[in-house]
C-alpha cells in the first residue's frame, strides 16, 4: 500500500512539472507572437468580459490563456501605429487595472502589469515616433535605474513588459496628436 502511495505521488508530481513546462511555452513571447497570427488579420472586437482567450496551436490543441496578455500583445503586433484601435486597447487596459483584475501566467503575475505602467509613467518620455527597437535601446538604462528593475523583477522575461511600455509610449503619442483627455493615460495619472 505504501509503495502504491509513493507511486501515485511521483506520477502526480511528474504531471505537475509537465503542466508548468507547457505554461512556460505558452507564455513565451515568441510562442504567442507566432500563434496570435492564427486569429486572423483583422483585430478582434473589444472584449465584453474578462474571460479567457482561445488560441489553436499547430497540433490542434486549444490553449486557454489570459485575454489581458493576448490583447496587449495583439495591440502591439497588429498595427504598431497610432489609430483608433490602440485607443480602444488603452480603454480596455485602464478598465483592467481599475478593476484590479488578475493576470495569470508564469511571466506576468498579479499586480505586475500595474507596476509596469507605473514605471512607464515615472519615466514620462516624450513621443518622438521611435520604432520598438529604437525605443527599447534608448530607454533601457533609464528604466533599469528605477526601483523595479526589469532584469531583476522579471528574471529576463521582459519581452512582454517592453511591449507594454511601447504600447503606452504609442498611446501617449496618440493622445498628443488628438488632444482627447478622456483616455487611459490621463485617467491613470489622475488616479495613481
């Protein structure tokens, strides 16, 4: 009986480790960036709830993942430009933070996304039409000087975090060009 118990414990442990490995694969930036293209060329409509998002992988497995994480990455990968889609994304992200929704993943855990936006706001960069790589190279040192150092806090898994930074940077450019104060950035500064 004791041997049977030990066998069951070992078997369950192996299953848990396998599940963790799948989660790490799922939430790697490159993995999501490739799989997100399966959704289609048009951006998805603004979400009506805060549920999960289904992504079909090459081997026909259906991944249930955080809608919040995929929405941010999709915002960055779909257009990389200032338009009404990013404006909708900004409202969605503000509502997510305002309602203190939890983002579950190996990379982004509870409140992490909120800290990322706070850190971005502390930098207060001016929008000067930089590409993603230019933006990252220009502000890496400045961000690392802050209390929440990317390499330390995210243990090297900072691609998604930089995507969020860049999204906020683009959104700030949209606000300046359109002069609309009813937006995520203004709300966030007023309520931080």
